[in-house]
C-alpha cells in the first residue's frame, strides 16, 4: 500500500472550522488533507443541536454568500426554524434552526468524501515542523510525516483538553474522545504562548422520562427564510422544543454544595463563556434571580434524546441527578450522557494577521476555538477565511480579508486580532458599527462579488447573485417610485390613507404593516418577496444608516476625549453589564483606551461619547 504523504494544504481538526477550511483549499484545486481524531465525528454538534441565533445567523448567511457550506448543511438537517426578534424591525431579525445533529455529521462526511482534491485522515497530529520560519510538515502520533506548503490549525477544545465531572478528571476534548497534548507542546516550542479557556455542556436525557405536559411547548415558525440561497427543503418532521424553569430548591442545593464544583474549588483555571455559563455559575452570578429558564431540544428527528439547554455543569453526577430531577417535568428523567466541563488551550489572537495567518510562522493559519472564540458559527466563519487565505497564499494571490463595514465575520476577525480576548468571544450585533446595514437579507449583496475571486462560488450561485443585485437595484431606482395599485389595498390595514403614495414613502412609515407591504409589492411587481424585502429595508433604514455613519465618524474624532476619573459607569443607561464591569476594573483614561478593552463594543463607546459630551 502506498501512502500519500505530500499535500499542498493540511488542515488539523475536522470541526466546523476545519471542514470549511479544508473545502476552501480543495475547491481551489489544491491537494488537501484533513486530519481528525475520529473521522466518524466530523463537524459533530458538541453542544446544543441548533445553528444560528442572534448575530450568529448573520455569520452563517455570510458563509453561504462566500460559497461556504454551513448554511446548506443546516437547511438539509433542519427540524425547526424560528425567526428571532420578528416583532421588531427587519434590521434586527435573526434566524435559528434546530437540527438533527447526527444527520448533520453524516451529510458533512458525504460532502467531504465527494471532494476530489480532499483526503480524509484519521490520526492525531502531534507537532509541526518549521523551516526558514515557514511551516513545512505535520507529524502524527503513528509516526506519519506529511509535507505541506500551508496548514490550518482548527483543534477546537481538543488542544490539551481536560474534562471535569466533580472529582473525576480526564484528558480529552470531548467526553469519550481523545485530545492532543503533544501539539500544544509543539506550538509552545515554536514560540506560541498558550492560555486556558473553559466551556461546558449539559446532560442528554431520554424522552421516555420527560413529562411533556408539565412543560411549555415552543413551536417553530411556519414561514421563515433559509440559511442558504438554495432554499433547501428537507423531509424531516417539524419538531417543537419545550421549556421549564429552575427553582429555589435547586438553587439552594447548589449553594450548599459550592465546594463540590471544580469551578469554584479552583481546579478549573480557564475562563468560561460569559453568555453561556454553567448552572452553578448562574446561581452565584445572579443571586437575585429565583429561577432560570431552560430549554429541552430534540437531538435528532427520532425525539428519543433531548438536550437540556441552560443546564451545563461540572458538578458530581449524583448531585447533578438531584438537580435535574427537581425540575418540573423532569422528576423521572433518565440521564444517558453526563454534563461536564472541558478546559483547553488557545492562542492569543493578536499574534494573527487579519488573514488569520500567524505573525510568528509563515503559511500557518489558525481558526475557531483555538483563537479564543465560542460557537459553531464563529468557528466556521474563521475556518472559511483561514482556508481561503491558505489557498491564496500558495497561489500567490492577495489575501481575502472581510471588512468591518461589510460583514460580521470582518467584525469578529478585526476584534480578535486587534484586541485579543481573555474569555470565549461571542458575536453580537452590538459589536458592529454598521448593524443596520449588516442584515440577514443582504448578505449576498455585501459579500458575493468580493468573494468571487476566492474560487468557491458555483456558476449557479453567481447567477443568483447577479439576478438579485439587478432586481433589487431596479426596485429601488424605478419600481418603488410607483404608487400602490388600488387592487392591492385590501392586503394592508389603514389602507384608506395609502392612496396616491409611492412605495418609497410607504416603506418608511412605522404605522403600516411592513410584511403586508412586502406582499403587496411582490404581487404588484411580480417579484420574489425576498428581493422586495432587501430593497424595502434599504429604503426604510436609509435615514438611520446615514445617522449611524455620522455617529461613527464623530466617535472616531473624539477617541482622544478624556474620561473623568470619577465617572460612575453603573449610572450610565444603556451600557451592558460586561462593559460596566470591565470599565470599572480598568478605568481607562480616554475613549481610545476604552475602545481597546476586549468586550467593549462600538455601541458602548457611542454611549460613553454621548454621556461625556453631555456632561
């Protein structure tokens, strides 16, 4: 048997970042190898069985607009869609899909195995070889030596991962799977300073032990957008989720057993995700709350197994069982997979370029949780950019760098490489100065043309983009100057006041049903509602976008503005708790220093500008 040990690109880690990176390299015609500890667990949904959510869904749409696969895979495996913030304006709408996690992994493997330039390798990478300050080879635990011209490291929680369940600890990146310690040592030898982060996951329980009559049902939306431009409809059943609440009895048990938690005992040194804390962390972080909402989400279409969202923990199993059986509807539940915490190594992302190439070693790229981020979506976005640029570097082409002004992926990468992070980074719309412009509906118009040279877009996707671009332009510049025809008035309430008004005016009115106007325009112009929506949103927010840009420019001019040393941040309305905590700790001297603090968003700076200038 002849083993191929020469590749152009090598990707280490087959999670959500790794598969996007590997496909980006392979689709550019470069012989690529993807190494994963377990080939049966490619892009495994380690935590909650869903994709998307606030701001995260925007990243998925951007990945799809650039030719990535997360959006397509999600639509293929979806069990339920829900539009978040539907009661608010289109600019803040987000999309979330519950998915069949096992189906997702199967689809990923099928996709990778049909890519002709991609080779899947089940092995553990233990080190990299560097020559003339450039990565040249990777070494595996079975003694394999594989040459490469570029490499992407996307190891997730497996880089020196350690699991915690009460007093029980074990090396591993996920329960039941191995980790990699040697690769951490190799990175340290090559000059990288590694730090520790922590994350966790709740128990999985059998549906047979759940009393669903005691839970609140949460159904998906019957009408919704899709993550991919292809609008893939699958044959999966549409399944509901359920919710319940913790209670004071559960809180008191946790308080009495605080020392049994590795988190509070000091065993876990890594900092956990601020916005997805363990249940014991919630109890002590929010002592005034007498209950916390939890969600039960089906893991796959069989509905035999449920994920208890919001109940992650590193407490001992017997204690956790007491807690979970104290939840309403869960009194007789059976746990089939334990809750646990995992601590792992990551690099400081300030040592990366905006292309996600290392500043220390040429042609070596990093993506995903190794860069200090959390979430499948953030990882996939980085993996796509790292893979694209690993290919561009070999082809001697300019790097593709998404900008802050045109994408949330650009915001995320800019935040990471300029500010770094000391806790798991999560994307929020508030991190962007241009969030009114960065919407779900216009991802293709923002990114597809710029991403065309990256080699991932099919001719069919390019034709879709060109058609949407032309129709949206025609709607805004021509069609919307027309008046609403009388025969479509019955579609809209308050219609007596709509005669003789142009669509460009009607879309700006806050007293009218925006969705109904979209339907009327789609009927009048015989055009897809999704194209009408994008054009109408541009018209609706035109004035706000101009003001947003002015506020941003004013903030840039005032960056040197001093901050009063006695400023009480707790009394400033609109600042997030994270911002208040960090500003009180660091007490920056001026707005420029405040803006450099990890976790401080552009909206926080705008609020500070307003309050300081007012005083």
